[in-house]
C-alpha cells in the first residue's frame, strides 16, 4: 500500500511542479514586457529564475529535512540535462537546425556558465559542500551580476515593439499575473514536500543513495520546463531566449540554490561512484559545449545528436551503478 501511495504522491507532485512552474514562468514573462531588457537577460533572469524555483524549493525542503544530498543530485541532474538534452532538442526543433551564438555578452556568459557548472564538482573534492563553499557559490553569482549590469549595452533593449499603453488594462493584467505567480509559488512549495517525502521513501526501499534519486528522477523532472521552453522558443527562432533560459537554468541552481542549501545544511557525499560519474559526464558536457561554440559560434544538428548521445550514455552509466 505504501508503494502505491508514494508513487501516486511522487507523480502528482511532479505534475504540480511542472504545471505550477509553467504558471509562474508565463506570468513572469508577461510582467517582463515593460522592463526594456535584452531577450537574453529577460530569459536569463525571469525565465531561469522562475524555472529554477522547483530546484530552490526542493533544495530548501531537503536541507531542512537533513537530506541536502537530494538537492545536490537534483542540481547536477538539472544542469546536465540543460547542457545536453535541452540544447539538443532546441537545435533539432529550430527551423535552421542550428543555434547561432554571435553575441559577445552571450559568449562571455557561456564561459562563466561552464566555470559555474564545474565549480561545485571542484568544491566537492573533499566530499563535503560546506557553508564556506556555499558563500563562495553565492559570491560568484553576485560577481556575475556586477559584470552583466556594469555596462548598459549588455542588458538594455526593447523587449517588444512599443505599443500604446492602456494603464488601466496594464494594472489589471499585472495584478492578475502577480496573483498567478503567488499561486504558482504556493503550489511549488506544496509539490516539493511530496517530491522530497516520496524520494526519501524510494531511496530507503531500493537501498540506493538519495543523491541518485535526485539526479535521475527529481533532476530530470525539474529540467522539463527548460526542455519545453527550448522547444517552444526554437520553433519561433528565439535563439537569445533559448540561451538565456538555459544558461540561467544552469547558473542559478549551481550558485544560488546550492549556496543556500549548503548554508542551511552542509552536503556530505558518501557515494563516491555517484560523484565520480557525475564529475566525468559534467566535465565532458561542458567541454563539448565549449568546443562547439568556440570553433564556429554554432551548435549544429550533428553536434545536437552528439549531446543526445552523451545524455543517454550518462543515464546508462548511472543505472549501471545502482
């Protein structure tokens, strides 16, 4: 009976995470139309922050429950999925079957993103993500904010064509979207309680590491908004929106989420094989991504299939160690 109940709770919670994440993302995008920011910046902060809320709530809840390893697995799984699966499907669904990366701001942000994706792995060499490490991750995010907003041309632009403003309509729509954001956040919090509780049950029943549950199940589930948004943006040819969302969805969980989790409860890793596999595949993904972009500022269809292959190889390798 416990099995059916926990499976039902987990599936329902994942569904609520996805629906509530979509609700928050859609509402925040509408609110962002009047900010006058570049598409990349809007996607990086608005979309990525919103889609990272499940990671954040899973992190807070798991840390307070004394199982921060679930959040670590979630972030690693989310980052790897974003770097491989989400990028690949964006390329394959784009009209030109490629993603061009020509903006200097985006290229610089990409280098930062790759460093951030690898940094938690480096900090975990001693098997512990300590509170000091948490401060380092949060400080790194602040440094990036300072760099991005230090020059106006890096972030300012009309998000959409200027339209005649009906202030009464704008106010009503804004209040409606704020209400949807608040509702979405409440649902996210409720859903993460179910995810953390059922994940703990599965880990105990299968006698597997809670980190692996976070990596394989929770991390993939929380990466679905990024995958969905990549497909939707690719169909419309919105390259900057794709890149902003994906890079932000890597940077924010790897710095803000893991930083806060480590401050609440240091993360201690006992499963060395899990950590080794995660390290190797994350480094491989970041190197692939960097080579693709630096050689010809493009991610092609062929390279998308290579990223897909790396993703499925990772799944097979992890399952092999269960």
